[in-house]
C-alpha cells in the first residue's frame, strides 16, 4: 500500500474483546497494515471519566496489547478524548489530571496518541486557541511517535453544526498554530463519506496546513440506525492516488471484528491494484480468505439482506432461515469462519443493537 493504513477501534456500542484485539495485531501485520488504535467510545476512562484515576487493570491490559502489537511489528495507539476539557480554564489542576493520563500512556508504550475533541460542544469563542493550547501542551509531554488531533469540526458535513453548534469563524486557519508535528483526523465531505477524491484530499491538506489522517467511517455500523446493517460490501470510491495526500488511513470498523476483516482486505486491494481494482472479485477473494469458500458464496448472496434491507426489514422466518444457514459454520476450524458466522448469528439475534440512550451516554 502506498499509505500507512490501519484500524481505529473508535465506534459506539459493544467494544471488541481483548482476544479479538490481540488477533488483529497479527492480521494487520500479515496483510500490510501499519497500526491499531484503541479508542472505543464504550471505555469511559478514555472519554467522560478521563479525570478519574486510570484503572490498574486497564493499564495492564493495554500494556499487554501494546506488546502484542509491537511483537507483530505494528504500531499501537490510543484515542483519548478529554471530554469538554476546553469548557473550563486550563489551569494547574486540569494539567495535573491530564499529565496523569499522559504518564499512563507513556508507561503503556503508546506509539500513536489520538487526541479526540469530536462530538463535543463547538460554538465557543476562541475554540481553536483553547484546543491548540491543550494539544501543544500534550505534544511536549507525550512520548508517542505521532500525535493526531481530531478537531470538533472534522468534516465538511453540515450535520456537525446542527449537533454541536456553528463553527467559529476562522476555526481552521487558527488551528495552524498547532505544533507542526501534530497530524489531524478528517472524515471527508461527510461524517460517513461514501467516497473520496484525490482533489478533496489535496484541498483538505491545504485547509488544515498538513496532510490529514483519514478517519474512514466505513464499514463502521454503530449507532441506533447503522447497527441494523452489516456493512460488508467491498470498498469503492477510495482511489489509490489519494494516498499521496494522506498522512495515514485509519479505518473505523464494525462492531463485528471478524467480518470487518473482509472489508479491510478489499481496501488493501484497492490501494495495491489502483485502476485495475475489481470490487466484486476482491470481495470474493477476501471473504474466502477470512472465512471459507462456501461461506464466502453465502455472504455474497446475502449482501442485499445485510446491507440494503437490514435487520428491521427481515421477517422472523427470514431471520430464522439465515441463522440456520450460518449456524452450519459455527464449528468450522477454517480461518475465521466460526467467528464470522457467530457474528452473523448474533447480529440476527439483536445482540449488537445500540439504543439511542446508550449512544448518548457514551
């Protein structure tokens, strides 16, 4: 691949298990990806409880995971969201709390530190200046090889202003005061962009004053609406040429870890094959690599049910039939067939449903 690509576990809803994360370390390395970033919205100590002491058990688990990533030859990162930190003065007390988190990340061995100020109130005076002060302060004290800042307005999507208030005038030009070594996340023209162009990435690099790290919200399927779909179709609209304008490509996957591997492999093919990329062929190959030939055929058959119709549109009889089809693979020992089949069956059973209350709480 002509760009450093990896995974950011940055979705709402049920996070992955520690075993799934460890498995991803070897999977990503095997297939030419460069990093894994731990950033589940469901971890309160990375988000709304960031002021509280970092749990020893969590630090131990993250230290182990960092070691597994490093042993596999990929970089380990965390996405840290100091929730609404810029709504109060950046005084000695706040700095002490923030330093405690940085000390923990430094002990863990974080290579990539994401500082995420998305999904927070934005229509504030001097928003950019406040964020710059905090991020630059952290950059001086973090031992991470790379710091990536996610601004409150991380897309051209007008929905952000509807949710978080009108973007302050001159917001991006004022962010140019960020330390030059700090990169920035960007999701594209939309929060969940269906496609990208080389031109858009070039223009974004100019607007941000640095090449963006693309936060790609496909195949993520979190939230009360998207959780009712399995985003399994191969990637399209991600031309290899855009890689020249990126400082990295971070894929936000589905809550279903095994099934997400299929889409990731099609992204790899898209970058490597360029204009010769064939989405349908890439899907068949990727699905067979992750599962097995027979399940790949079945997944291709069921793409319209999973992606177009969704869980709520399937009748009880259709769900029962699909459960029976995929239950036949639950004992398979070929590749990750059993894990992927379990995810389909559990999705059909409603295990991954995310309510509006849970979505807001995280």
